[in-house]
């Protein structure tokens, strides 16, 4: 097991103290990271004590140590999951060769691109969420927001460590750029579109952590299979933190739906908005919006890049080693509905070229099980409403369906037909304004906003009424 140095300026389990050059480079990056955190991290609350989880180890209970921390004092560190002895490249053309501890020269550029693209999402989400503290529905939710934020900051550290340690001067430049781009900025936007979308209300936040962080789970899980061992170990540990982010999103949407159903029942005309809540249709529209944007994150359905990543052993399928018995993915096809002259025509695609779609389908299956659960929650409150996911072709901006128009069931329609339905399928400015109007901060322990139900239990065995943030 790797030794933990928690007293170091940068807590780590990678023997940073033995590599003075690397240590110095990262210690020079650290104050710039903290400047970024002050400028682009959560607005307000930086001097408040927040009940946060900090990793002080990677196994057992150590990775989840709870205490009051001021966010700028959070111990952002570099933690890799323990090395698997004699690990081999588990798939692709190099299958069975020893996993690489150094970057193979021929894959240097692609690997850097993969790491930068993953790394860019981490600070982006912090930037997108930076104003949400001002409208939190409870201290419990405020604390969860900050937990997600500090851990996304740690994920940035994880990627910057790989860039500094394995990619020389280019890697150091990329690490600077990761602090220079800004979510939603016209001139220097973040790399992926979903990470430039505004996330200024809590329904969006919960949809984001449900759908975008879940994309993160699938990306990290496929990179955790990588033949480049430091990347695999980094991603394996990030996945343990990611689980809480998805929990926040999944249960957040569930709590809104429960409350929405209750308020729908309560209102004589069945209108949750009259009761100051969020109507179920609006929740569905936000699900449509974020789900479709997050599907874009998987890349094009047909992609030679995806084939190259797989063939090279850099990025596997979801749980490649556990779920598949065959790891070459040669001489196999995936049938895809390809748009041709306004119609959909089935075409068989070489499996390696369809690897983005394979991962996206696993993601969609994962989302479906949550949606089924949510519908049961609504129906248990006595309201006849089914939450659904739109077709994977609906409202896409990237890939073979990007820029084309499909209805919620995935049937091709004209641009005019789509525009005529837009306000029914996707959040309108009025919807967003309404959400902002009802989202007033609730900052007393045990209190909660009217538009959301309280959680079933608190964090780390504490009550919901626990003082998660101290004023
Ligand atoms: Fe992350
Ligand atoms: Fe996350």
C-alpha cells in the first residue's frame, strides 16, 4: 500500500517528497489554483465552517474523514488507488502486455488530450455552480454543494498531477490553461458544451449532478481500465468520490418530485406552482434538457478516435474487465439508426468505431433505472405521472444526430415542428425565471424550502437538522 503524506504542503500518496522537481512545479501551481478557487469557486461562505468529507487515505474509512473545514483550507491532495501488482493492459491490441507506467511515445498526444478533456470538466462544474450557495434550500443541501465543489477541485488536482508528472513542459502549459478557461466564457470557454451551460438554479444543479456527474462516472470507469496505469489508478480513486455527487443529483431530483407531487395533490386545481412549488412538467423539461446535453459528452456515435483509443488500450468499455469476456472487439458490429435524407436507416457499424455509443448506451441504462424509481415516488404520493427520458436522438448538438430535429420519441421532424414544441419539451426563460423567484435561501438548521422534500437522512449519520454549515 502507498504511504500517505498528509502533512506535506500537498497531501499525497505518490511519494511527492522524493521528486523535488515535480514537487516544486506543483507547489508553484498551488497558489494559482487557490487564486482560481477564490475567484471562481463558491461565491460567499469561504470563511464559514462547512462539515466536509476529506480524503486522508484511499481505503477503508480513510477516504471519508468528516470534520468542519473552511473551504480554502480544504486539503486538496493527490491520491491514487493502490497499484495492482503485475497489471496488464486489459483490452485492445496491446492486451496482455505489462501496463505502462510511463506514457508510450506513440500515444503521447492522444493521452494528453484525453486527460485535458477530463480535467477541464472539473473546474468547469465549480464555475457553473458558483452562485448556487445564495439560494440553497437547506444547510444540508448547501453542504452537499460545497462537498461536490471541493471534490471537483480535487479531481482537477488529480489530472494536473498526471500532466505535470508525465507530459513535461506541454503538460505544465496545459495545467495553466485549465485555470485560464472559464465556463460559459465567449472567448475562452470550457472544452465541452454541457460545461458551458448556465447552472443557476437548484433544479439544474440536481440535474447536473445526476446526468453530468454520471457521465463522469462512465468516463472515469472506462479510463480506470486504461493501459496507462497512473491514469487508471487516478480514475479508480476519483470514482469513489463521484458516487456522492450522483447521490446528490439523484436524491435531489427525487426530493423535488416528491414535493411537487405533494403540492399537486394539495392544490385544488392540481397546480404545484400555485402552492409555490415546481410542477412536474417543469421537472421533466429540465431532465430533457440536461440528459440530452450530457449525451453529447460521449462523442460521436461513429468515431475513428474512439476506435483508436480502444485499440491502443487507452480507454476501455464500462467495467471492461468485469463485464466482457472478449476484449478485442474485432469483427463485431453494432446496429445504429443512421439519419439519411430525413429518415432513419439501420446500418451496421464496426464495434470499435461505435465505442462512444456503447458507453452511451450503458449510461442511458443507468439513467433509466433512476427514472423508474422517481416515477414510483411520484405515484406513491397519489399522482398519476410518469417521469421519462427522451430518446437519445432528441435535442442533440453533437454526433450523427447533432443539428437535426427529432421529437421526444426520436422520430425525425422538421425544424419548424421542433420549434413549435420547444417550450413544451425544454425549459423556457419564463420557467427559469420562475425557479429563481421561488429559490430563496433557507439557512436555519432543520428548515427547508417549500419546493423540495427533506432528505430521508443526513450526512455521515447526522440528522437533517445538523448544523452542516456554521455561521
Ligand atoms: Fe469530477
Ligand atoms: Fe463529480
